[in-house]
């Protein structure tokens, strides 16, 4: 790339942040799975739920910082390359669709949900994350009230169309 650009840095920071949280959740879930012998204690259940909460908040951009006034543009070639492998619904919506005016993405659910790191989460963690995401996208979690109803619906539809494993309610 011939230029330095803020967009790749923002995307890299997001990816690293996700991987860090997912690796910690994986490590903790595998440890709990091993020591519990299949019978979770109340403390272990709370730990799994807290890790799922942390990961869900990150996936749904709960603590995203607004972009500076006027947003960011990003190099056109970089944007094109980034979008090359986007997973889109039949009506061409994707979790990789940029906003870049006030936030990174049009739909505040991370495309990292398609990553091998997410796919590799232990099932007892992934099920908890999916359950929390379902609750968040159905408006059952007040901490996700920043997501307007239309955006929550769009995210559900995108996930339904691009990640069959999610199977939202």
C-alpha cells in the first residue's frame, strides 16, 4: 500500500481486541470444562457467563468510541480489498459494510464472528455467546439499548443469512 491510512489501524485494533478476548474465553472455558468433569459449580457457571458477556459486548461494539467529526475515509484500494471476502445476505447486506462517518460499521456486529478464533470457541462458551446475542438482538438486554430496533433486526437477518450456526430466535 502506497499510503498510510487510519482505517487499517482501526480494523487491526478491533481484530486484536477480539482475538485477545476470545482466547481468554477459550482458555477459561476449557479449564472449567476440564476441572468440572461435566458438572459445573455455581462459580464456574458465573465465570462462563461473565466471559460470554465480555465477548458479546465486544462483538456488538458496546464500548465503541465514536469516530472524529467528519469520520474517516480510508484508502479506496484498502476498502475494496477488505470487502473482497465479505459474507452477504441475498439482499447484499454484510457485517463488513462500512459506516465510517460516526462508527466503523453500518451494522454493529463484528465480522470476527466468522473467524477461526470464534469457530474454535468451546461449545459451552459459544452457546452462551449465541444466547446472549439472541437476548441482545431481541431487546431483552438493557445494556444493548444503544442498538436501535431496525439495526438489531438487520443484524439478526445478516447472521441468519450468513451464519447458519447462529439460528436466532
